[in-house]
C-alpha cells in the first residue's frame, strides 16, 4: 500500500468502526427494555479479554463480581465476537442445561472447532451427538464396575504410591495427569504405560491442552499452533491403532472400548477417532483436575482429612491383608464422595460452557434473543452465599444434606452431562484410599487452583510429602 492511500484507508476504517458502533447502539436501544442490563463494549472486541482474565478458581473473579454487583446475576455483554447473555443465576443455568436442542444448542467459537475437530461430542448436535454419546455412556456404565477394570485402577494407584516412597516432594498435577491418562489408555485401547506409543500420546496431549486454553493465534511457534499440530498427530496415531486392531481382529483382544466401536457399523473411521479422542481428553483432564483439587483442599482441612482416613482405615479393617478393593467398597465410601463433591464445588473444574439461543427465550423479566450466545457460569452458583452457607469454606459435611446436589452443576447437566462423571469419581476414590493411608502432605502457600479459564495450578501443585510409618502388630 503506497503512502498516498494510507489516510484514505484509515478514514474508511474509522468510518466503518463508527458505523458499526452506531448500528450496535441502535440495535441495543430497540431491545433494551427486554434485554438484561450490561455493558456491550465495542463491536468485535467487546469485553472478552477482561472476562478471560485468570483468577483463583475458588472465586468468581473480578469481572463477574463487578458485573453482578452492577447489573445483577444475569447481564448482557459482547464476548468471543458475539452479543452474549451471561448467567450467574442457578435457575437460568438449569433451564439452559435442561433444554438442549429445544431452546438452546451447543455453540463454541470457531477456534475450538479447529482444535477439537468437527465431530467432537462437545460440538456436534442432534442425532450425531445422540449417537456418539450413547455409545460412550453405554460402555462407561458397563465398564466402571467390572472387576478387571477396578483391579487395574487399584494396581496403577498402588504403583504410583510406591514410586513416591523415597521422595520428599512431587509435582502432583503432572503425576495425576499421567495416572489418569494411562488409565484411559488401558480402558479405551488396552494399552499399557510402557508402550512407546503411550509416552508419545501423553506428551502430545499435554501440548494439546496447553494450546486448547491459549490465545487462538495460528502463528508458527504459538501454543495454539502447536496444539493443532498435536491433534493431527494424535488423530493419525489413533487411525494407525484402529487399523492394527482391525488386522488382529476383536476376538484376540480383551473387551476394551476400541473393540466396542469397531463392532458399531453405524460409525465411520472419523467418528471412531473423534470419540476416542474425546474420551481420552475428558477422562484424563477432568479426573486429574479433580484429584488435584481434592488433595489441595484436604491439605487445608485437617478435620476432613482425619474423617476421610478413618473411613478408609475402616475399609482396610474389614478386608484381609493385600485384598483388593471392589465395587461394594467404593459404594461404602460415603464421606469420600462428600469430599469429592465439595472439592468440585469449591474448585470449579469448568467455569462455563457455550450455548446459543435457538429462539427467543423469556426468563423472568428478561428476553434472551434468538441467535445470541448464552454463557451459563457454573462457578457463580457454587460460591453463592444465598445457596451455600459459608460458600468459600471447604466443608464436605454439607453434602449430607441431599438438597446440596441440586445447587451444584460441576459436570454440566441435561443431554450434555459429562458421560464419565462416575468413572472420574471412582478413580479418585480408589487413589485416595491408598494415598491417605500412606502419606501426609503439605501444599506451597503460593500454589493454588487458577481459572485460565480451565482449571490449572499456578505451580503445578507442588507437594511436600511424608510417608506414614506403619505400626507393627
């Protein structure tokens, strides 16, 4: 562009910007009587950067605090390049989650599509989503109580604990990610941690997750660009594994998930790769985050830790030396389930999800216009003093009241409730059984869970651990 055209170019750009601003204001004025209050900001940029600013995950962050204080629990904004209704209201959040495909639909920004793939269960809707989800849920529901699966979870838990017995410090979040990832590889692909492909898979998934939560700039060297390339490698490796399994034949391998999907004629290869990738990603990322949150909060809650130890000591008393845990043992871990649920409420693995209004939706005195983005914020009701007594206190005993579960949406809800919820809780409970009976631990004061917007630990959750000396009989 020559110098003489630069003033003209700038004038056109400023003129276009002014026109968009005027148009936006006129649109908002027409609907202000029905729309929630809020600050739309400028077109395109809006308030996205302030909304995504990292903050402690056991808080709602400055952006939501300021906006809820000024506009109420439901407000309008301009986020991710589109007009948006933000909901920090439990009733509206449940309405959104329970009316998938009727009033609202999953609607993530394009960069998420680019990195997850067009067939990800997070992104697809209608019959495709129903088909993929039903296959995943069916296998998980059958697998979670199988003795061979439970035995493997315990085997890997014990192996992890043994590897720490000569250590004084560990980076727990990294260790938890390896633990949950290798569990998912076993249940999905019948692959052991020692397999060279497993190590390659794990490193690619770490790269993938770093880019998934980064600024979506596809420039060589950025975390996002590396993540897109990592996903391509993961997909290629999964396709190779599928081809090898087809050559061997399902009858020669124990009943893992890959066998199940190979027998589903309704699935093509792209759908098989996508569903495997989804379950690997969700199974290791959410469960490792849950484990880290539990360990973090227990370090600050000595009375809760004491009762948790007593529950697991009682289980060991009922069993013979070295006897494996079983499904009935898991079902009896009542206080453990309270601890897990409270860690999810306080720590907030998922801050929000993306939805779009399929039609005009009236909620109380508000109108949510068709086509607008809607963001139900899970964190806000979890930490709402009107819903939970002393909400910022880690208090597992609150879960003895059945009504507590109705005020928490840690794993979403409705048609998109996380299919592996129970699996993640089981793996965490099995790990806790061996961890609390073998170690005491402390966290670093400057290390805490962050919402970035997905949950991360500032320093990887570095623990000082001390082996508990067993009393001689």
